[in-house]
């Protein structure tokens, strides 16, 4: 990554906070960073979706191994396929965690699809070195698209995949890569879905907005696959004016695209695809696009929803004084937590530690993991969404940190 650049976030930035009432405050920042980084890895595989982690060969000599999440219905298939492509979080790509896109995967598995979420070269546990062409957005997109093309080729060789019914989706940097992929003749690939696609740079002299417009203009000239674009009005990376320029360049050069400008979404439309509530926005539009492509849209697979934790009526949600164990600093954090978006969760321990998470996947598990990173005593959920779930009885085991 160039020194002045900070790349687009991955599917979402689910915020997590850990803390503890401890003399070792100098260790807090390190502990918080490690806890947040470990959360994605700590989440259990989703048995409802037959979630697995596999490796897919990539690169010119097929020596690169791409860490890939697989979801699929029960049975042998062959299943139509969705490939979802991730964005890039700021910092070292090797430290980025495995992207899962559970909400989107669930919607597609319900419709009988298999889903692959590959981590591209140099990201997470994928091998190889991440390549960054700086302000050359066109080259960045093409380079990332090469990995996706290798995943398509791998998938078409699998007996459990219907190689003639494949669609591609990408979010943020993955959206840019997917649009670059749309310039290729790829047997079996019927459509590409671009969710808030692009690549942003901070600082330096790079005119990254114009570079993006130029990239989309070239992709439009070479476009071979129908595309759906979805951008929100309050996207913190790619606002409506820039989106209009990118879409105009792509379309004016002959690219096949349908733009859905869906207005504001929560605090930042850039996080829409990774949000539980984002499904209300994208599912109807995606169904219409899939129907035009002749892809399945009817739900055929019954999936149980994850079990919800019932409210306990231990205390009112806004009764800060009722939260057990917390020092004053923790109560201030709980007041701040109450202003956060749902889904969200807050956890505490008998040692006075706490942790919370908002948005993204499994905030309850992430809140527990964040709390536990700072506590030797067991952590337990206090609040999930707008409900207090702390039991009237059953205090946590005591113990020091």
C-alpha cells in the first residue's frame, strides 16, 4: 500500500470496544486491537449454512492458495453459484480477517445457491503478496479481478456447481474488482453486482476520484457482462456526485449497467451490504436483477433463524445504574452504547470488564469476545439490541483479572 493511502473498508466496520477497571491501562490499546482483530476468527462456523473454509488455487502457475469461505445447501447439487468479493480494511492486508458476508450468503442459500467468499492474494490467510498500483485504479481493479476469474474456473470444475449459472457480487474494493471482471468473456457468468464499488485514497497528490472515473470508463468500453450497481446517498466513500460520474463514464462507453441509488442508509450507506437491516434494501433489487438473468429467485431451502435471546426484564434498558459490576468508566461506555445502531450487544464480567459491539455479523459473540479479552472472569451478555437479557439470578463467577 502506498504510504499516503488508506483503502476502502471491508464489507463493514463493526465497532467493538473492550475495557477494564485495571491499573494496567497502558495495555488497554493493545488488548483492544487484539480483541477486535480476533473476533472474526473466533466466530464459529455456521452449521445452518454448511459453512466451511477451503483453499482455491490461483495465480498464473496456480501456486497461490486463496482462503475461501464456502456455504451451500444440503445435498450434492449441482447448485447455482454466487461469488462475493470483499473490500479492503485500512492497514496490512495480511491482518485482515476472513470475510463471511453471512447475511447475503443466507439469502442465497435459501434460494438454493452455493456461495464462495474468496480472500484475494495477500489478504488474511491467502498466500502471495498483495499488489498495489497506487492511483492507477484501472490496474488495481484488473489485478484483483484475476483472482476472481481463477475462482470462477475452479468452481466450474466442481461437480456440485452448475457452471452455467454463476453470478458475481463485490463490495467496496471487491465491487471495483468485480466491475473489472465484467470486461472478460467468462463462460457461465451471467451477471455482476456492484455494491458501493471503488477504492479511496487519503492524502497525497492522487486524484483518486478522477482515476476511478477513468477506470470505470475503460471497464465500460470492454464490458461483456450485465451489471447492477447499488450506491447509497450517504456513502462516506463514494458520494452521489462521484457515483454519477463513474456510472456516466461506464454507460457512455457502452457498458451494460443498472444503477440503483437507494438514498441514505443509517449512518453510512457504505456498510449496507454487511448490515442485517441492509437486506431490506438490496434483496428486492437483486431479485429483480437475477430474474432478468434467468437465475433462481424463489426460496427453496428452509433455514432456521439463529435463536434469539429473550428479554429478562431485569431492568430498564436505560437504567445505567442497574448494570452490574461496572465502574464509572464502564457506565459511561454503556451510556454511549445506548446511542449505537442495532444490531448491538453489551457484555460484562464480575471483574469489572466490559465489551460491546454494533452492526455487522454476530455482535453478541463479538461483544463477549471483546469483554473476555480483558477479563479472566467469565463474561456474560447484559443487553442485546434493545433488550436487557441479564437474568434476575445467576450471577457470574467471581474472580480477579
